[in-house]
């Protein structure tokens, strides 16, 4: 633990993410962390609107070095500090009662920074808000590759619930709006038994690659997996982490926990190939942390370590 970072936080009484300088106005920086305090797209178990505060608090005094996966062997462990010269841009000022307005606010806020060349890391907030970030990034970079960690494919229809969009629909919308390059879109950790065959057929027909936790652990599929992970990064790419990709044993404080998920170390290992992409991801997010639900402090700490795995 870096004593200065912890003492600065104690002294200021503020907890910007990873102790980064707080800067609310967009500027030319390498990257910005943005909170999204909105959960109006959650079907049940709300609380993700409080996620940004819990995520920031979990990084207080954490330092900037990622968790090492190996201390033996010659594996390419990252050596640099995470988020060098990044800033904490505060939260997108989403108002709580309108999904379309919240999406617009997220798009406008993210686009303000992307227009200055900044990469973005978003702290959710419900997973529908990723659609706002994709709209902003696709405007500047064109169709994006996307690596999505999630228990659910999030490609359902909203009409069944009397709404255009919720946290289980945004991937369908992103594909239909042309924000994603489906051949460079990969979903990891899918296992919720509820999604229907139409949803799966839609994704497969589009060319999206789908992986369950069991698939990910199959050594016979290892080279296919590495190929899929590499292909996502063959152009501008977005990395979206729904914390429900983790098993609820590790991260229970999410809107829709599903047993049988990945471990923290498995997710960190799956993030390693991203650092070999020809260009770094342009945007990423950590979504669905609902700190009012059980196990919130451990869940937020897990999310903070995943952030270091993304950034370092
Ligand atoms: Mn999701």
C-alpha cells in the first residue's frame, strides 16, 4: 500500500478512483474514469446507482500495481503502474427517472472526453449504460470490437417489459445500430439459464462468439479462445465487465447473480491477452455493482482489482 495515496485520501476526505486527480471538465489526458450513478434499467434488485461511490472507496490506498498472477516462470507480468496520468472525471450527471435521458447524458459525457483523445473507464451503474458509452466511442472510432464478460448475453427484447431498453437488451441495440463489429464481438462467461433460443440465434447469426465458463476451462478450446480474444483487438475495441460474470462466491452484490461463474483469477487471466492487442482498448467498464446488496465491500474490492488488471 502506498502511504501517500492513503494519507492523501484521509486528509482530503475525498476518494477519487485510485487516488487520481479529480477533473470534471474534459481535457486532453490519456484516460478518464467516469461514474454512472443510474440503475433505472435494472429488472429487479436495484442499487447499482450507488456503485460508483463503492468502487471509488474500494480503491482507497490500494495502490496502482495489479495483482500478480505469477511469481515463478517467465510469464509476461505487467510491470507498469495502472492509469498513469489518468484523471477521475467524476460522474455523468444522470437524472434518475428517464432511461433515454440517462443514455443521452452518458453519451454526451463520454463523447466530451473521447473528443479530446481520452480513453474511458466507466464505473456502473446498470449495464444498459454501456450502450451510451458505445454510442460515444463508435462516433469517433467507427464500429468497435467488444469483449464482454457477463453471465447474460444482454441481447433480449425490451417490449416484453413495456420499455425500449433495459440492462438485458443493450447488446441487440448496439448491433442493430452498427456500433459493434459483430465479427470482433465476443461474450465470455454466459451461463444464465433464462435467455431464450431466439436471443442466442440472433447473436450467432450476427457472428458473435459465445463462451460459457465450462467452454473457457476446456483445454481443447484454448487456441480457439486465444484467437477470439486476439481478433477483438484488431481495431478499436471496448471491454465491458458485468461483475455478474464472477461467481457470487466472489462478487455477490450485483443485480442478477448467477452461480457457476468465473473466479477472480480466471477473469484477471482473461484480461492479460488484451495487453498484447496492437492498440489499447479505447473504452472499458465495470458494471452492475449494487453496494446495498449483501457482500458489497468484498464485491467492490474485487471490482477494484479487476480495474487494475484492465489498466496496468
Ligand atoms: Mn450484463
